C-alpha cells in the first residue's frame, strides 16, 4: 500500500553534513507564518539567524553550471543592495545626494546636523532584515532544491503547513473570532486571517497553498491513470479505480485551504488565487487536452468553476466586488502620491524602510484622514520610492529572469515539472497581489515561498542522477521516453532508493 504523501520516502535519510541545512530550511518554511506573520523585528532576526546557519551547511554537491549562474545573479542583486545601503547609511556617500530635509532642520533649529542620504538616519540598517531573509531563503531553495527529493519534501512541507494554518484559521474564527493566537484581534473581525494580521496576506497564503494542493492531486491522479493520453469519455471510470482513502486526505486539505481563502473576504487575494489555479491546471494537463480547442475549453471551464465557487463559498467576496470594485479609491490616490515621492527621489530613494515618514508630505487630500499609511499597498512602487528607480529596475529584471527560467522548466521538464509549475504559479500570484498590496513584504509569506521559488529554479533544469552509469544510466534513458509501467515498478524501486 502506498504511503501518504505518495511520492516521498521520509524514512530514507542518511546522515550527511547537508542534513542540518535541509531540516532548518523545512523548519523555517513551516514556522515562518506562525508568529503573526513574522512581522516584528525579533521574529525576522530569528529566521535570519536560522537561515544563516543553514547556509553554512548548504549542500553544494548537486549544483551545476545553471545553478551557479542563478546564484551569481542573486550575488549581483546583493551587491547592488549593499551599495544602496552604503549610500543611505554613510556620512560620506559616493554618489547619493544628501536629503534637503537635514539642512532645513538645521536652519530651523539653529544647530548643525550631520546630513544623510536617507530621511531617517540608520533606518536602512533596521529595514534590512526582511530582504535578507528572502535572499537567504531563495539561496537555500536553490542549493537544497537542486536535489529532486529534497525539493519535493519542501513542496509537501509548505502544502501541509499551509493546510494546518488554514484549519486553525477556520476553527479559530468559528470558536473565538476576536483572537489571533494569544492576542486580541483588533482588525478584520469578520474575516479569517489565520496567524496573519492582514486578511489580504492570509488570502494569498491560503490561495498559494491551495494551488500546491491542486497540483499535487493532479499529479497523483495522472500517475494512476493508464499509460496513454487521457480519454475524457472514460475519465469517470478511470477515477473510480482510485481507492478513496488514498486521495481523500489531499482533497480535504485542498478544501480547507479554499474555505479559509474565501473566508478572508479578500477580493484580490481570492481572485488572483483562483486565476492561478485555473492557469496552472491548464498548463499541467496541456498535453492531454485536445490540440486546438482544449486549452480554451479548460480555461473556460475553470472560469465557470471559479464563478461557481465564488457564489457558493465566497458570497461576501462577491458583495465586496459589487460594492467597492476591484481596487479602493484610496489606494489609487496613495499610488499617485508614491509616484510623486519617486519623482522627487529618483536615484537613491528616501531610504529603506522610510515610507511611513516620507508619505505624509505627499499624502493626497482625496485620501481619508483616518489612519497612518505605513505601506504604499504596492510593493514595486514602495521599493522604488525607498531605494530609487535603478535598484527597483534591477530587482524587476531579476523577477523577469526568474519567471522565464520557471517557464522554461514548466515546458521542458518531463519529470517533476510540478515543482517549477508550483513555483511559477505562486510567484505570479504573489507578484500580482503585491502590486495591489504588500504580500511580499510580510516575511511569514515571503520566506516560505522564496524558498519554493529557489527550488523551482533548481528543478527547471534536468536533474543529474547519482546512480551507476551502466545499468542505471540505461534505465534513465529509457524512462525519459515513456512512463514506468506497473509491471516494471517492483524491479526499479530498489534503484530509486539507492539514488536518493
């Protein structure tokens, strides 16, 4: 009988110096969402410490030339971040001009004040924690995820932890909706937030977990079907041959994630998550769809199912779409104000982590006077306002290259294509959602999924097997052209265990 999860041999561990990095990374991706989304400095520092220790033990045996190029690209971004950080912290920057606010303050107070390229001195140093954690996570994702079994373990850990947080979110909302863990809930009392403070971030997290569960289910079901293209007329008969106990746990986890996602009542989070599920479903089954009309039929059917789910489970989400549209007017005005900040500070920005201090002079009169805007609700715009346009464009280039590499993996990998597909789907979801909110600025979300992005990048290239070159090499070449049949499976299982 197949163990659940079906494709992972969790007991097949042998001690090596890389095991601490693997276990620490799995611990971090599972635990990062727990302490209120890890938004406080203490949590971020703890995860940076854990990830830093893991990098020391990071496995390099499976790395090949494409992985080294990826790490070199990340090194370029790190070097650029270091240069911007120097300019914003130094009393004698190389290129960055001093902010005029310091001379104005000196003239008003009548005392000399040392100027700075940042509007808040040393704030860039304290704001470095979250970007550093993301960089460490993606580096570990690349190094650990270069091994296919480790990449799969990470995928399963993210999926299972996501379902656990979704279950907690639903139960806590039904039992005590005024509490988040051990603290009083001060906002979004009518929405599920899980362990996160913000419902939009929670929706993106539960939606990303739902995408992963859907892909895991599709992969498992597709593996059990006969060795041929799917015959849609016989699909119901083929599905009946699958023992319910072997597929119901995965379906239950998917349903829990979907339920929690809809109960957040986040418009963008729910809409983009459903879109990611539709597109990833179509991409996974693209070879089994009819050649001309299949993709359009799949997309149309997916949209119909998504609309049905919105009516069945997301009534409050639909009502928010009807009453408020896709984007609040206040956010649009905030984006315009942020563009003015960028226009006045195009090269080096106002300083990392200084948005809440830079925003008030530019705040539009059309925005309500209630509350403090400590985020631009658009990560790309906020990044450009804090570090300047050149650095923001370099980060955007890095994202574009990452998505292209993931797309390459989705369309070229024959085995384990689910890993780059899950990474591409969640990366696109989080990027689009961060254009409307600040999902990627919450470490509880960004750390696990940057690690997944790294694993997806590693698995976008062919995996180098470590089996003997004679018999195992011939077997792998035969396996590239066709799938393993049931009769061959028993004789090849020992070889698979030797390669792990």
